[in-house]
């Protein structure tokens, strides 16, 4: 394996999540009874690219994923990404400085 390939390898969990997203996109297409060719035309990309999206290929750009979601009528679902950031909110709350009241003297 080349040195750059090792450095650019995604964590297993991220790869698995991408595959799950790809499978969910494929199922959404099938539920709508649309072909890969139809989605490719509607999202202005090639059929090969749509197939790569459905496989969860990490080298496909986020923009392509969004265009495919738009072609399926699911583009607003991306708004739920990182919406409920419980860890971030907890860290933010821990970092809030508590103001001390000045003495009355």
C-alpha cells in the first residue's frame, strides 16, 4: 500500500457509516421505482457516480451525495447532520464562566 493511501485511510467506523448511507440511498431509489440512469440524469452525474454513491465510496464529493439526495427528494435530510451535538453542548456548558457577584462594600 502506498504511503499516501495509508495516510488517507478513513477510520473503519466512518467507512461503515458511508456504506450504510449508500445503502439507504439505494433503498430510497428502489422504493421510488427509479433507475440508476434516471437518478444520474436528475443529479447531472454519470451512472457510475450514482453507483459509487450507493456503495458509499468515500472519494465521491459531498456535493454529489447532495445532488443525488435532491434527485430523490431527500435533500433536506442533510440538515439533520450534527444537529443534536450533545457532546459539544456539554463541553460548551462546562466551559461557561460563572460570574461572581461583586461585594456590596
